[in-house]
């Protein structure tokens, strides 16, 4: 079933074409020229940059505008823009992990607007949290049962908001979410209940990583033990060549690079947080296997089959951005140039697919689900999470190029 459009949540956006003073208001009630002015404090291409800060490039200015532009009047982030249906309703899962990206970019660019919007998103998450502590498993324009993975991703946003504000309401909500996640975990560490389409998923390592972060913040050994159970289970699903079984949405279709990257990032970041070599080694094996398929132009297959056989003629841009983030991270602690070079080729490819000149503000600066756009991963759609991971990759690219220490967790 395709998501219903959310034009009612984003008045005036669906029909914008921009470029003149009579443009329809954006999601903050501003006209297009006024919306542009809101971002003029961000230095572009080195102009007026503070001496100790690397200036954001044009692709940043367009990406962050696109990401903020899809925040609706409910303060949640739209699932994205679809050519067939228009704007999609707000999505709790991806709103959750967009929060730390905007907070990191706010600190980096020195623009309070991003922080303000991120905290508003976190307060929206409080309003949609279920009585059980879980979060709805899909868009908010319909009733949806909770999903473990989605709930885990919201934990990242709640923790980031707690760190930014010190407001205990965010930590309390994160704890309720984490306790629900643990309550439905199976003894072997996997989650089989409240799962997307009822299937087993190794990409819940990213949920386990969220539990690790929550355990540290809340000083809760029970949460940490649950996280380790899942991470250990995931390692038992990994083959000698690094292939992660159960990494796709469904077992009968080769997994997208997007969900493979979810799986590896959970292992990688939890391993870094816990200083656990086994998790780091598992992530590195899989990340190295994907790296072998990055072309000179930065293109990567959008899906893989067992044995790391490419299973797509299109590229999954979300997965590309996620892998670039991890290759930058691996380069920073292994010192291997191959990881850094692969990440830089990938971000260059992503920039080449980003349309910063399109007169349609609904898609200008956004990142497509697939390239070409008719690829199988989110056909004809610009998902919010593609732009989120693109911004994470750009933050780490700046750090890699200039040797700066940027405040980003890449949640």
C-alpha cells in the first residue's frame, strides 16, 4: 500500500514552484524568498565563514533547506516527497534519527534554527509515543502498530534532545521506549515480534546500538545486556565473507544496500562505544566487502545477494550515504586510505545526483531513493532519510578533508 499524501500537514508546499515574490508560503508560513533569507547566515563556499569553521558548500545549503522544508505543521518530518502522491505524512522513525543530524549541523554551522526545529521534532515525538512506550511503525496519517526498529531509531532523537536541553522528559521517554523494546526481545537476542512484515532482521543491530547509547545515558546494565544479546546474535548470522543473513526487509528479495548499511552501522558504532573488537571486526568485514564494489565514479549497486553478488543495476542513494559515513569512520580509526578514498568517491557521486537548481522546491536539494529515480528502492520518491544520511556523510567529509573534530554522532 502506498502512503497517502500529507499535503494537509504541509499547506502550500505541494504546488510550489518558487522563484518569484508571490510564491506560496512554505511549511513555516513564509514565502519562498523569506524562506531563502532564513538560511543566509550560513556561509557558502567560504564567504563570510568564521576563521575556525569550514564553510558549508552549496550542496549543504540545499540539503538542509530541503530537510527543514519538509517539517510539517505538526513538527514531525514528512516521510518524503513522492511524484505520484506528493508529500507523505510525518514519520516518527526517521524524524527520530534526523534530530541528532540537525543538532550537529546547528552546532557546526552556527545557526540556531536547526537546533530549534530539532527540539520541536523531539517534542512531537513525545506526543506520538504510545502508552506502552513504543512508537508507531509507519506514517502518522493512519493507525499503525508499534515496530521494534522504528522505536529504536526514535530513541536516538530523544537522547540527542536530552543532551541538548537537559530536559529529563526526553530521557524518561527514551527509557520507556527502551524498556518496551527489551520486553519483546527473544532470549537469543533477536526480535521476532513487532517486526516489519513479520520477518527476522539483523539490521536491528541499529536498535541494539540505540540501547547501548540509552544504557550509557541512563546507567542501566539491563539495557546494555539486551543490546549485547542482539549484537552477539547478529554476529552469529554473519558468514566468513562478511555477508549478513537476514539483512533485508524480506527473506525472498536481495537486501538493499540501505538495510545492509543499517546492519553494519549498528555493529560499528556499538563496537566503538563499547570498545568491543568483535563487533568492530564484524562491521569492518562487511564494509570492506561493499567497498570492493564502489566504482571510480562512486557508483555502488543498490542491492546485493549472498556472496556479495550485485543484484541491482541502479544505485540506492540512501545506502551509499550510509556506507560513506561508515567508511569515513573506519578510516579514522584504522588509518586505511582505501576507506577514506571510497567514502570520498561515494560523496562525490551523491553530490552529482543532487539537483540544486530545480525550480521545484519540493525536490530541490533532496536525495532520491534510487538513481536513476525509477530504481526499485522507493521508486519516484525523495525520502527524508536519504537527505539525513547525506548530511551525516558531508559532516564527516569535512572532518576528513580538513582534520577538524566535528561534533556529530552520525545517529
